[in-house]
């Protein structure tokens, strides 16, 4: 037995999904198996020969115990409600309880058409599969909740986008695939029985304590608010821009999901947008907390009848949670920023200090990731700040801020080594820089060379390790290397 499946979602009523197998592909070839993750899931990677692994990862071999289903969901896309989206190119094989006792979904993405495919082909191109692999594994290494990549395989079949591209399938692992849009799907049909079943299901998986609460659905909503507040604060602190924060791409579990046009910011600018389809900057870097709150309000609406039978009472209770998201988010953001700045205790003016550094980065056109990393050096003393100072086109903005920062540090004395080590443990040196991701994809797509992908993956798996100043995965793009546009590739 390969996986020890226990498929709780497939035991929900039939209208939650469509049952179907993945569509077999012409020539499955394994790009990569994530051996550590496989082991975590109870698989012995040694016992798996390459041909079997490729057949599994491409969807040609359905493992025993799997009950393949495509999940139904709806969602607001760029603010517009679409009552039926669903897994149009993904199939949930089933769930396993991992070695740590956590229930995890095993899903194939790019595995062929489903009843939810609408006009799509149900397939994924190689580029987006590699992007999701690298970026989701980078997020994990950064300690940020995320879906994971278990395997990637090419299909030996072309997919037709603007160009003809090699096809690929990603095996994704998630705490669950229930989204805000899953609740919206049933709310749009006023299927209260289904919403009640879904509430029970996600409480069992993600908020077991809520089952004992006076109002389980309200406690669940508060749980989602808390997880998303933490998650988006973490994104902001590494310069991550999701790119498509539609309600169908926001999980109940609090994991980052759907790495379509996502990218990490290089030069700090809160207005940064990468996604080629985000014409109005709805999902710009600085908008992400507000969008998460907006999405939470859509979840609250879908849950109202489960919160209280008296409509006004339900609205009041849900509104408190949605409004309270802001302060939860602000608290997590400030906590994280203190750590990034090398502060161990809280003081009232810390928010101002944190914002002051960001303003200086913005005014000075500095690289977000590298500036925080070099701040760790600067924490050793003014003699160690030349590399940081050199990042600002107008060093004056940095210098006046640094005076306030040094005064603040002096109020909580620590050894320079202790402080720098703490900062280097939260300020990464390596992120999956967009130009590096694009280079890795280009080599794979145009020359079938997966070497750059493998090397990039190795680098992003150790984001906090020290590296030489000119390391190719640590340094920001040169002006001619910059990649400012990303595409979903759907
Ligand atoms: P996404 O932008 O990846 O979050 O997808 C939004 C919706 O479009 C989901 O319902 C997907 O299943 C569907 N979709 C995206 N790409 C395809 C495709 N190539 N074939 C079928 N459905 C797709
Ligand atoms: Mg999606």
C-alpha cells in the first residue's frame, strides 16, 4: 500500500464534488519527487521506482485507496461573483494522516478535464507547475503556512496557450482544499444543509475546539480570521505578492494556495503588482490585508444562517469578527516587524519606527529583502552599516531613521551577536526572485534543462543561510534582468 488513504471529503454528500479519474497522458516523465515530504506522508521514496513515481505523478496510475474527486466551489474573481468554478484542472486523490498525525490532501493539478472545466483544457503548462513547485517550497522553508509540492511530472503532451508549451502535472499537498468559495458555492444555492455539513467538516479538520463553542460557525469564522491575519502579515514581511486573492484562492486552513501570477518584490514599493491580468492593481502588495478582510466578509455572509437564526443578530456577531480582522492583522504585522528590526520587547512607538524604515526603503529605492538582511549586519554597530547605507539612493533618509533605531536598540541591550543572529533567523537572504524563477522556467521549457530549477530549489530551501555578497540567488536583479510581469498560464 502506497498511501494509507482516509477520504473524509469523499464521504460528504455527492453534490460536493464530481467523481472521476485523472485523464492518462502520453509519456509521463518525473521531474522531481519531494523525498522529505514523501517520507512525512508515510511513503518510502526508496521503494518507489521512477516509472511508477512518474505514472503516479502524471495521473496515469491511481494509487489503491484513492477516491478521485473534483471539488465544487464558487468564488469572487476580481470582485465579481461566479457561482460555479470548481476544480477544472485538479483532482483530489484523497487524504492521508501523516506521521505527525495531520490530515493532508493529495491533489493532482493539471490532470485533465472535469465537469468544472468550462472552456479550459484541464491541463497545466510546465512553467506554472515549476513556479508553484519552487515558490510553495520556498514559502515552507520561510516558515509560512502553505500548500506543498510532492512531485512534478511532464506529460509528453503539448498544451496550447498563446504558445504551444510542454504539459505538466503537479502533485499538491494541502491541509485541505476548502476555500471561502466552497462556502459561497452552497450559499449561492441557499443549500443550508450543505453549509452545515461543511462547517462540521472544516471544524473537525481545522478548528476542533470550535465544536464545543456556543456558536461553532462564529468560532470557525474567528479561526479563519486569525489564520488569515497571521498569514497575510507573514506575506507582507517577506514581500510576497499573491496576485490573485480571489475568494476561491483563500483557504479555510490558513495556508497559502494557488501560486499563479505570484512573485516576490525586489525594490520596495507598496504599489507593486506583477500579475499581467491585474489591470487596476486590486491585488497590489499594500492591498493584501484589505482584500483578505473583504474575502472574510464574503465568508461571513455565507455563514450567517449558521451563526444565529435571528438575521440581525447574526450580522452583528459576524461583523465584529470581520471588523476585528484589522487589529488582529496589525498586531501580527507589528510583532513580526519588531523581530525584523531586531527588537525583543514592545514599545509604543515601534509601529512608527517600522514604518519609518519602509518609508526610507521606498524613498531610497532599496531592495526589500536585502535591506532587512543587511540591517542585521548594521545591528552589530555603526561600523557595519556601509553595505546597507549604500543601498539607498538617498542615504540621508536612512541615516536619520538609523539614529532613532540605534537609540531604540540601546534601550534593550543585547550582545551584537545575539541580535544579529535573531535578525538573520527572520530576515531571509534568499527568496525565489522573479527573474530567477523565470530563468529556471525558460531553461526547462525551451531546452528541457531542469538544472537551473534544481539549483534554485536548493537555494530557496535554505533561505536564512549565509552566502557570499555576490551570490546569484541572493542578489537583486540587475536592471536588465528585472521581470515585472507574471502570467497565470491557465
Ligand atoms: P485559478 O485562476 O487557477 O485559481 O483558477 C480559476 C478557475 O479556473 C478554477 O475553477 C480552475 O479550475 C479553472 N481553470 C483554470 N485553468 C484551467 C484549465 N486549464 N482548464 C480548466 N479549468 C481551469
Ligand atoms: Mg484557484
